[in-house]
C-alpha cells in the first residue's frame, strides 16, 4: 500500500510577522501608506475627548483602514467585517491586531457623513499628484441600487392610510374568526395573537408616519410616493424590475477612470444631478474639460446652464440615436420573441399604427389612414414656440366605427375616432443652446467623443458592483447612503493609486 506524508490540521503555533503581510504593490499596502502618510484625519481625531478621562478608543485611522479593506473584499456587513478582523491575517496586520466589534464598525461608518467628502477630496488630490487625472473628459452617469427599505411600505399619504386600514381590518378579521369558532371565550392562541399584534403595530406605524411627515413633492408640486422605512429613498424602474433605493452618481475621468465626483439621489430622474456633479468635479477640472452624459440628464434648463457658463459638454437627447444613421438597422438584430423558453401561453402583440403609416396629401392638407379613410384638419394652426406650429387632424366617427383595422389604430377602448397631432420642426438656430448641442453631438467629432463615455464610466460601475459586490446599500437615509457610496468610490480610487505604485517599497 502506498505511503503518503501525514497531514496536520490541529493547532500549530506559527510565527507570523504582521508587518510583512502587507505586501508592497498591493491594495492593502497603498491603503496603509495613504492613510498614514497622505491623509489629514485631524477632524476625525477631534471627535474624541478622552485625553485625561474616559476609556481608550479605536484609532479612526485603523477603523478607516478596516472598512476600506473590507469594502475592497466585498464585505459590507459589520458582522462580516468583525469576523474578518478576528480570522484574516491581513486584517490583523492592517489594524495592528485591533478587533473592533460590529457595533463599533457600524457606528464609525454611520458617523462619517460630515468627514467623508473632505476625505474623498484628499484622495482625489493624491490621484492628481500621481498624474492619474487627465482632465480631457469627465463622463457623468448613475447606477440604481436597492436600499435597506421595504418596497411594500411605499406610497402616497392616501395609499399609506388605505394600507393601514387594510391591516386593521385583517387584524379584526382574525379576532372575529376566532370568536366565531370558539364560543367559550378563550383568548387567541399565541401564534394568532402575535400576528394580530404585528398587523396592529404596522398600521400604527403607518398612521404615525403620515401624521408626522410632510408629503413629498416633485418639482411640479405633485405628491410622490414616500417610504416609511427610508423617507429619502424612492421607487425606481430598472431593467430587472422596480426597486426601492437610490441612484448613485459618479463623474469619471477618461484618462485612468478615476472618480472625480460622487453623490446619491433618492429619485429615478437624474436631470437635477447634472449641475451638482459638474460643480463638484470642476475642482479638479479646467476650462477645457469636456463633460458627457446620457439622455437621462438632458433638459432645457441644463443645456441653457452649460451654454451660459461656457462649459464644454455633450449631453445626449432622446432622439439622438434616431438621427444617427449608424443605428438605423438596430431593430433587425433584436429577437422578435423571448430567446429563453417560456411555458406561458404566448400573447399576440398588437402593432399599432403610428404617424408614419398615414399618408399626407399636400393639395388638400389631409391625411389618409391605412384603411383608406381621410383625416381632416380641425381647428386653427397652433404656435408652439421657436417658429414651430401644430396641426390637429381627425377622422370621421362613422369611418372608424366600422373599420376592420380599428384594433390596430385605436389604443383606448372608449376612443371613437383616430386623431393626429402634427408638429413642424423648428429651423436650426445657431444661437439656441439646444440646437447648438444637437449639432455638436451629431457631428463626426461629437459622435467620436461621445462614444467614449460608456467605455469610461461603465467599467467603474462594473468594478464596484461586480468585483466589490455592492448589490445594495445596507444603511438608511440619504446622508448615510451617501457616505457608503463615497467609501466605495474611495476604494476604487485607491486601487488606481495602488496600480500607480504609491508608497514605493518598504526598503526605499
């Protein structure tokens, strides 16, 4: 029978030199050097007043190292970070064998809201000193992430009150059913009583929220949904469904993909974030830096702001791809049906007639529908500004009532006849900010520059979401979520410093 060397899995007394576990050129080495030699953490030190009295505290430098190293490993839970400090040799090395409990770690992260932006700015200045910021182009974009909030506890004040009433009725129904079944008058079983208490407590919580919190309003003064667990978060539509969370923002330099500005917003609309992101990033930019952003940031106010401030920018609009001949055949590459096997019965999709399916007759100024019926012009010619006009055309009720193509033409069940609203395009105005932006982004140079935007910012989000495993924020409130997002952006930028060789080696 062959003989093999024995395996020893019992406890061994190993000599481990902690300082040698932080290898030059690694992320941990760059983090250790940066915190100890480059960052001014006097504001964090000022939070402690235990010079003469009080117990000793964990050094905020040590806590910052632990959190940033944990986030780089994909550890976001304070309990997971606590276990790493107890078992991982590199965490022991970078913390000097300090082992803070999960409560200390969570309290440290939550309390960084006032110091996080100065810390981010200091790391950014270090990146600039290392020549990692090219200033040629800053790409602005956002990524929607779930937060530590329940989507079911979201709604307008009226919807929350309606939900509270439903919960109260559900609790009363449980009690009534028990009383109907048990005539002896015995109390509810423990399991049912616990459920009644849960429903009643949830209803009281929602009623208290509505009574204490003001309604959330959008820019137009309309009420938007609030959330009982996290008032600052919002419902957002993503490619994977609706989430309750925040839209994390980042401005990224095109030279080395360093994040030059970061923020979060509790709204699915990102238009309001363009100007703040530009204001933050202009600290490291210059007058020639080009800003790029997708159509989610496009608005007339934003374009006018860029024009008035003479800021070079390429902001896409919703019709940019329609004007680009490179995308004219993109539809034929999309599968007609779901490429995955679907056991559900297939529902035939109705293709409705659009304006291009109607033929204009210039002599009579009428339109002919696909069924051969005429749409006549109604009312006056409306002026919609900038030299544009709008004309309204309507078909006869009798023509649409017995039309065989009615199902493809009228979208609403109660709609009696088809109408068209035709608006003329405005003549190009070289002094209008919107026209100047469209002309710039449609030019060959503009398309070439704008095409670099996705390759600049999307790999950054991929690194944070996939490599660092940031799938959701585990804190509540915009200030704390913003702190966590900045910490992840710090991790990304410190990785860039590590690749640049900051700190050299220990023998230098």
